C-alpha cells in the first residue's frame, strides 16, 4: 500500500477503507508518511469530502493512535460535555457541579485558551493552589469522591490529532467538517466517557458562523459518537453575543460561582441549566420530565456550589474562593469604555471582543504566552440595549496600562450602534439527538 495511491483515490472522490485509513494515520504518527503527502491528502479531503462511514473510521483510527482512558473503575455512567469554543463560555464550571450534585459523574479533560476563545483549565488555575495536572490515580479518586474532576490531557492521547491539527493549521485545511468532527470526537472518545453532550457554538465568536453550518457539524459528530457506541447529543447555541458579562479567567470564575449562588446573568444561567438538564438525562440521573427541576434544585439548595468547592479542594485549591468569589484577584488597572453616541447596540463582533480581552493579557496569541489571570472585560451593556453618550459600555482590567489603548480600540470596533432596536436572537437554536442524529 502506498500513500501516493491513497491521495490519488481521494482526489478522484473515492472513499478510503478502514484498512487504508489505518495505514495513513499510523504511518503519519510513526513518521513514515511525510508532511507533504499528508498535506495533499488533507486538501483532497477538503475538496472531495468524506462519506459517513469513512469519517467514523478516520475518527476511530485517530482515537486508537495513542493512549485511551478507561473509566470503568469509576462507578456509574460517566457523562462529558464539549463546547466548540466561545467568548465568556464558562459553562463547565457551572454545569459539571450541577450534574455531580444530582448523582452524575463528570470525568472531564479540558483544554487551554488560544486566540479569542478561553480555556477551562486557565480559568480554574486562577484559583490559588488548584492544579489541573493530576495522575490517573488521583483523577479517578477525585471523581469518585466529588462526582467531578477537570484536568488537562495526560499521557500520549490522540497523537494523530496533535500532528494533523498542526498541519491543518498551516495548510488552510482547518475549515473542513469531516476533519473538524474527527478531531473533536477522537479526543472525546479517547477520554472514555459513556455519554457525550456537545455544545456547538454559532455566530461571530464561533468557528461555525451560521446555524446551518453548526447543525451540519453537530449532526456529523452525533453520528460518530453513536457509531462508536456512546450516547451522544448536541445543542446548537448562540455565540453572536458573549455568554454572560465576564470575559477573562478569574472574572469568569467569579461569574460562574455567582450562577451557582443563584444570582448569575440570565443568559448564562439559562444555557447552563439547559445543558446540565440534558446531561442528567444522558447520564441516567433524571427523566426528561424532571431533569430541569432537579438541576434548578441543585442550585437553589447550594448543593452544586458545595460540589464545586469539594472539587477545588480535592485538586489542591482553596475552596473559600468559591464561597467568597470576590477574593479572586482582579488586575489592578481598571478602565471604563464609554459610549460616544446614543443608540441601540445592534451588533457585537464577539470574536473581536475576545481578541480585546486577549490584548489585555487574559488570553494567548501563542501557546507559550503567559496569562494575566486577573485581566479581562466586564460587559455593562450588551446587544439589544439602548445606550446614551457617556454611558459605560464595559470595564477593562489589566496589569499593564500600556495594553489598554489597543484593547479599547479593538473593543470599540466590535460594537455597532443603530437607531433601530435589533430583533432578538435565540440563545439556543436547536438540538441534534436520537439514534439517527435527527434534528429538532
């Protein structure tokens, strides 16, 4: 078998067999297939696409390219959640404790932020003492004791995705649905959970810019998950507007804790309760008709808040920061951005707002960049609201005053004012669920 022949087959629109995909993935990981040949294959896939079975098989070959997590030692159904990335998306910090408080098990491997999107690990590490680097034994112990743990990827999991993603990033082959779906789902499958809930974002702050594109990706991933024997469903949620008011690591932890105290922003609270309710159903902890009520009660009773505090303590952090979130450090330089005209906020370029937060020090433009955990943005006005000249639109926080000018310029360019009130947009566009991945 030769990679040359496989490239030719895909160029002509043929579907690669499981055996051919195994040869391709294993050869690329081992180094016998060079970057230039894999680049040609990636471009051929972008132009010709992949059949459903072909995408499933590519995902499975990627999943089995390295270590896989066996969660069978943890009792009960393990349920995971994956978001395709956004601005102000701190939902894991809210819904995982809710699910754990209702008897679920959330053994979650998360990532770090890069570019305009934040990372759950970075947010958690803004809590003094907390570590997201646990041994497998400690990871299992924390999940068994607390019902949840959030850690970084360990060992040699899905090396095929690491190599393929790095190559896609420099060959303009990122925006290809089969490659996106296989990248995401190979990591989710290797992480070992029994059930997977996908939060597929759409809008200016998301990779998928339209609800239609997001639905296509969601349907593909749900089919892959179910073909691999996992209970898999998806929500399509709005990222045309930042979620909540806080953008930045410590600021987002504060806001997530406020939701668990029962006093968080309405949009963030609604998305978290909706996702948590579905995770409870997937995890066998609730029925359709009572899942929402159970999730709400977990917040109202304080059980979810206590679960987050338990996890923080078990992972080496100071749990008092959960009960007193105002203790979390915020960067000392504070600057108000005020409206320079009257009007409705008609549009928020959410990606631009995320970039503004990154410029303040809250995110990375390169993987090796150091974070300012207390930096970020608090939005005082959002899309659909009327503002008057001089009214505060947002507060910027940073440790370096020299960062303010570029961040404010980016933030202002991300807002569009209009005399006309914009039509409201839904928080949730729909779901993809069921054995055939049907949409709703």
